C-alpha cells in the first residue's frame, strides 16, 4: 500500500502518518507545505523510517502535485491539508478559499489523471479519502444529531470552504467516477494539537497561571473525539467505506465549552497543585460572530457498517492529553514562544 497523505505535518495528519507508518507498515508520502500549523517535530518518530517520505509542496501547485503522483504512484490518497482554524478564517478568509477549495480541486484533478492512467486492477483498488468536518452542517439546537443526510448549512468562512471542498469531492465521484469517500468528523483533541485551539490553549495558559478565555458564557456544545480514534476511523473508511458516500465520525462525547475548561483545570490541579484552583483563571470574552451553538454527530453508519467504536471516553482522553503536554514541553515550548506576541494565538479560545 502506498498512501499519499496531504497535511501530514498537522495535528490529525501527523497522528495518521504515525499510525500508517509505524502500525500499518504502509509506504507513506507526506505532502505538506508547512504553514504555521505544520510541524515536522510531530513526525520525529517516523522521520528515519524507510517507508516514510516527506515532500514540501502546496496542494494548489498543479505541477508539483503531478510530479508527486508520478514519482510516488500512490494506491490511496488521504487528503487532510487545509486551513483549519475558524477564528483565522474570520479575520482572513483568502487562504481558506485558496487551500480548501482550489487546493482540493487541484488535488482531485491530479488524482483523476493518475487514476485514469492506471491499469484496470489498480484503478479498481484506488481510493481517495476526503477528510472534512461536521461544521459543514451548521448549528444544532438542544436536540438532534448531524446525520449523513443533514443538509449543509455552514456558518463560518472555514466551514463554507470545507463544504465547497466536500461538494467538489462528491462531484468528482458522480461526474468522473473517481473512487472518492468523504468523512465528516467532530472536534478532535489529543497530543500534538497546535496551542491556539481550545484544549491545548487552556492547558498551557492554566499551567502558566494565565487567563483562560472562554467565548460568551461557555455554553456552546461540541462533540469531542480523541485524535487516535479519528485516525482509526479514517483508516477504516479509506479501506472499506462505500464509494461516493459520507461517513460521520464522532465520539458521543458532548460537552459545553465551560465543562471542558473546568475539567482541564481539575486534572491539572491534581497533577500539578497550585496555590489557587485554576478555574479562577477563567475569563468570559465576547462571543465569536456566527458562533454555532451545538454540534453533535450520529456515527451509526460508521459503527454498523465498519464496526468502529470510539475507544477513549472524554475523561480518560483529557487526562492523557494533559499528561502529554506536561511531559512534552520540547514540542510545544517553541510554538508558544513563536507566537507569544500574536494576539490571535493568546486570546483565541475556541477549537
Ligand atoms: P492542522 O491545521 O493542524 O493541519 C493542517 C496541515 O495542512 C498543516 O500541516 C499545514 O501545513 C498543511 N497545509 C495547509 N495548507 C496547505 C497547502 N496549501 N498545501 C499543503 N499543505 C497545506 O489541521 P488538522 O486539525 O490536523 O485538520 C486536518 C483536516 O481534518 C482538515 O482538513 C480539517 O478540516 C479536518 N478536520 C479537523 C478537525 C479538528 O478538530 N481539528 C475535525 C474534523 C475535521
């Protein structure tokens, strides 16, 4: 198996690459342009493995993608490269349209040309997994779950650009027959998560005795999934998912943001006692424009068709994550420093 992974230096991409290289023994080419969110330090455990290669390239660069496909001759593509931070999309949407929409288009076209040139058996076995988010479905009220049939209704420039890319991927299946599968997942958390996102930001600010910003009153609900559970789902969907279909991925772990922050404070207070309970550092800040109230996933299709179950519940996953950040300052220390002066990174409280 030769898997071309895009965005493999990011949070989920690096967890996927570690899984495919170390546990599955697949040949992996990681194509990543290394934006601020890409970090090769997350791939230290695979960098000297003979079945791992890295190519620094932009997925919107048609020439570079054509060369990557012809040199590596992938049997599978797992497409994760994206601009992924909602707050950044609100202050600057251009990169989101460029990478998430035009980059996905370029990758689909390159994959199609490669696929068409394969012999029949290889063409039958080829798969293109497009990795996306539950945010394309918009916002839920107090009741209900996102299903694969839920109409798209994105709120932010980020989710709108991901929605556009999902439609392109599905259209490349319907129109050209490209063997595409799409996955839409809830919020991930775990080790190697860039420290601008809610959970790592809260852990590191709390550790440093800094304010813990929470949007609005912290009532927004997210469905949290430990990143390694997502990676197992992606592997299964790429392997056995029905072509042209969507699979929703979620942990059935709904939490209000304020509960998440308070839980992290409690775990940290136990592991690294402080003079005052860290929950006193919580500071409510004005809400994000277009902030979706609630996301929650119905993952029945993935569970029944492919036999997937989340292994990590939220409490154990958060304990593991906090413990990882305590033990791995070598990874996050330089990142915190490099954007310490950047207002966005320090006040942005939301995944
Ligand atoms: P991330 O921001 O941590 O990583 C994105 C990676 O893509 C980075 O390494 C970056 O350098 C790379 N990249 C960006 N633009 C590129 C380009 N033009 N060419 C090549 N590489 C480029 O993102 P993540 O959190 O790991 O998310 C990965 C994917 O999963 C995204 O498509 C995202 O929409 C989706 N997703 C994320 C979550 C989540 O909770 N983080 C949930 C569901 C779906």
